[in-house]
C-alpha cells in the first residue's frame, strides 16, 4: 500500500471516529432530555386563554363584504351547468 493510500485511510478512520463521538454525545444529550410532551404541555399552559394576536378582537367580521367569499354560490346557471355537464346537447 502506498503512503498516500495509508494517509487517506487514516484520515477516513479519523473522520469516522469524530462522527461516532458526535453521535454518542447526541445520544447522551437525548437521554437526559424531558419528553416532548412535557414541552408541548408547557406551551399549551402558557398560551391557553390568551387571545390570538392575528385575529381581530371585534365580535364579527371587520368587513362584511369579506364574509361573502366563504359562502356557497347559489345560481341557477351554475346548478344547470353541473347537472348537464358531459351531455352532448350542451356542446
């Protein structure tokens, strides 16, 4: 085996050892952490009962026209189109 081959092999082994050490440290840290459910419970307790900062505080919509975008469209033309869609006499 050439000298450069030994050096590459040694560098690869060194890199793998560093990676193993890093992963062992990560595992040790994870073993000492609280479960994620504890963190979720803490967030829930701190936000429960507080109003959403992104929602308006008014009892109704700020702009009444905005509400129409969430209503169903009731039109005899649209119903007719859906009823006859695919029939040959509409083409």
